[in-house]
């Protein structure tokens, strides 16, 4: 990485608006050159909020007795896909807590039934740390992509965000396994999580360089009222935007979402994310009656009864800034293979 930690520190902390405007413009220019005005979309299906882990930041941690737990069965998941396909989604992201109720065989069955019904769609899994053999089985069942944020590439920091039944080594092992199997792989981290330092962010960027993921998911940390971190401040909008730009400049062809968390800390957060270099949005496709229950953090957007259909809402929002959501799988294509 060309960037030195002092330069990173300057880019993330400077109040010089000319510098930060240029950073965002440069990143958006790179994304425009590669993706034009296209924004890819993925339908997010949050299919279980049971989780065996107890991450200190997360609202669906196992010890949160306040969480009302739910699971969607195969049929309900397929219903979400039916609805999503009609709305123009060609990627479905199955996200959930680490929930052993869904055995490897069941995950494979869910993936293969989606692929059978919708062979023109990509399936992304985001179901946490598994054995390599499980990742391989899901891949062979048809899963195309896997999202597993590394959360922080700083071991000491990792240990302050997670109890000792989780390890940074295993997290990394999972990500390298996923890459090796051939998944389009996504890592990522929260911006402004408790105890994050400039050095940890620098390590996050170096980790991205080393792993060479196809996707990177970043969003601000937002406190959840039933967690250890309830009294910590949320990560900042501006820092998240600058990091999106830096990541776009580092990895021009990466798939980079403007996340729901970014849309939660500011009403125009996702639009600003796109203008800073993001090129993916992941609206919620989960049934409206479970959306409030998948609360990783407080005040999450798109959880009200009235927001049945995020796709239409985002279409309008993205158009208003001069971009278009496209009906496309939006696979990762290395820059050298682009037309
Ligand atoms: N604030 C912001 N993001 C969070 N996540 C979990 N809890 C929070 C929170 N309180 C993120 C984690 C996880 C992803 C699914 O959501 O980075 O990997
Ligand atoms: Fe969900 Fe706007 S994206 S309501």
C-alpha cells in the first residue's frame, strides 16, 4: 500500500474541505470510469436472528434476552426471492446469525432451490464462520459469493469487540478459505467501533490489500441499547465516506456497498456513499413482520410497516443523484477484463 499511516491520518481527520472534496471526487471518478452510472443492487433476506455468538456490539448476540427471535423456513425464503425477482433483483443475500438450526444440508438445500428456480440469479451467503468443508458444500450447491466482515484487522481490537470464544485467527482462516474455494468474497469492518484507532484502520486497509476481496462492506458502528457498547458513540458519517473513497481508490474494481448503517446515521447517507465511490445498494427484502427483529443496532431504517418495498424507494433516491439501479447480477469483473 502506497499510503502511509500519517497520510491516512491526515485524510481521515483534515478539516480542509478542498482536500476531502477532491478525495471523494477522485473516488467517484474511478467508479464512473468502471461502472458508469450503474448501481448494482442485492436483495437482503435476513432469515434468522438466532446467533450462538455474543459480539459486544451486536443486537442479536446470544445474551440479548430482549431480542425476539425468529427464523424463516425454506418456503418463506423462496417467497422473498419470488417477490425480489419481480422487483428486479438478480442477487439474493441470505444473511443470518450463526444458527445451527440450519444444518449444512439445509443451507445447501435452500441455496440449490433458489438456483434451480432462478438460474440467472446470484446467491450470496452471509452466515458467519464455518468449517472449510461447509463452505465448499455451499459453493457446490451453487452459492456464488460470501460476505464475512473481518470486523477489525487488529488482533487486540478484535479481542475487545468479541468474547474469547471467538478468534481473529479463525476469522481470517475463514476468509482465506472462502477465497481459495472460489467465492467472490467480501470482508469489511465498522467505522468508529469502540477502541478503534488509526492504527487499526491502517491494519484494515493492509488486510484488504492482502486478502484481495471482491467486495468490501463498511458502515458506521451504531450502538444498540441491549449491548455492552450501548453508551459508546456512533461512528461518523464523514469518516465512513472518506474510507469508502480510500477503498475505491485502492481497489478500483471492488464491489462497495453504501450500507444500511450509513443510511441510518444520516437520511442521505447512502446517496453520499455513492457519491464518495460506492457502487452497490442492498435493500431489505425480508418480510415486513420480521424486519424490526433483525436489529443489529438501534434505529435501523426500513423496518417500519410502511416500507414494504425498498427497491422503489431506492430507485428514486439513486436517480435523484444521477445514477441508476440496474437489473443485473452485478458480478465482480476484474478491471482488465472489462470492455
Ligand atoms: N453497528 C453497526 N454495524 C453492526 N454490525 C453488527 N452490529 C453492528 C452495530 N452495532 C455489522 C457487523 C456485521 C454486520 C452484519 O453488521 O459488521 O458483520
Ligand atoms: Fe427502504 Fe427507502 S430503502 S424505505
